[in-house]
C-alpha cells in the first residue's frame, strides 16, 4: 500500500514569536493555528508548513522534518525498518492522532502521522 500525500513539513525554532512573524511576513503565509510556544502552523498551498519547538519536535531533530500521512502504520514501519530505517519513537497526540518518528539510513528524521478515527 503506497503512502499518502505529504501532510506537513516543520522546522524546529528557538524563538516562536520571532519566527512566526518572519514567515508570516517574508513568505506571506496565512496562519492556520498556533499552540502557544509549541507549534505554529501556516497554510502553504495544499500543505501545512509549521514551526515547532524542540519539545514538540522529533527527538534530536534539526532543520525540517517531513511528516507523511499513513493509514497503516504497522506495515509501513516494518517496510522502513526492513530497508534500513530505524523507528525512534511514537507518540499519542490525543485528538490529533498519533505520530511515529523514524530515521532514514543516513540519520535524517521523518515522521508518519496517523489521523484519529471517527469518534464512537
């Protein structure tokens, strides 16, 4: 089963206020939402571009991290590991779904995001 579309890309920043102002003005990106000093997300065409605090990001992430939508995390994770990637962490984000962090064979971080199912 192929992966879904790229859902978002984020960059780890130290000063959320300053960087939000920079990207909003420099690139004229409309703000989608902000979660205090943890996450700031913009609409960038059909994708989301976000700024992340170090605490909210994939562990030890530097620069940008691509987040792919996945509907079947187990099979995709197995394929990643079979091809030389490493599963680094998983996190339940409550109403936002769950995310699993991986490193590719060169150590670059990326994540798979599973959206929450319909409420019962």
